C-alpha cells in the first residue's frame, strides 16, 4: 500500500471531501482537506470509504481478497496509516462491508456465514476496542 501526501500537518475536518466512488472501481482513494490532497493506494478497489469527522479519521474498508477479515483501516487526514481492525467474530469469513459515523458514534456492517447462510449484521463499533455492540441484521 502506497501513500501520497501533498498536504501539510493535520488541520481537522474543514472542507473535507472524497474524490472516490465505489462505482469507479479504482484502487486509489483520494481525498481533499484543508491541508491539501491525499491518496491511499490499495491493490484492489476498496469496498467502502467514510469520513469519521468526530475522530478526525478516514476509514477505508479494503477488499476481503486483499486484507482478509482485517479489512477496516484508519488513516489520518494526511494519509498516515493509524491502525487496522479485524471484523468481530460473528460467523465464518467475517469481514467489514460498510462503516458510517452516526450521531451516537460509529456503525459498521459485517458480512459473514452462519452455518451455510450469508448474513449482513450491523452494530455500533468501538474504535477503542475493535468490538461491536447492539448487533442486529442490517436489512
């Protein structure tokens, strides 16, 4: 994974915007912010991206084929890798499929098999502990 940074030091969420769409099928995820323009390159197009403004972070959910179940990755605005998370063990082949900032915190969707049935489960996610609470079907 390569990082490209054309910005300055961290300066918060002002004027933040992604220049990436799932439909682009592009493994390069660029964003602009008050400090400049930054991009993170994956080997495969990611599944989802989100701006976690309350935490001053960018979340990228990488492709399961590239990252396995540890496919949620957090970055600073300047593109510095902060940490990755393994999907909560809710079933076989569990991996993240979506992430969003909500009024109450961060919500994730985890896809997994329970027995032979594919499920997509949503829950409140703790960035401190990497755990999900109040898990329910996402649809």
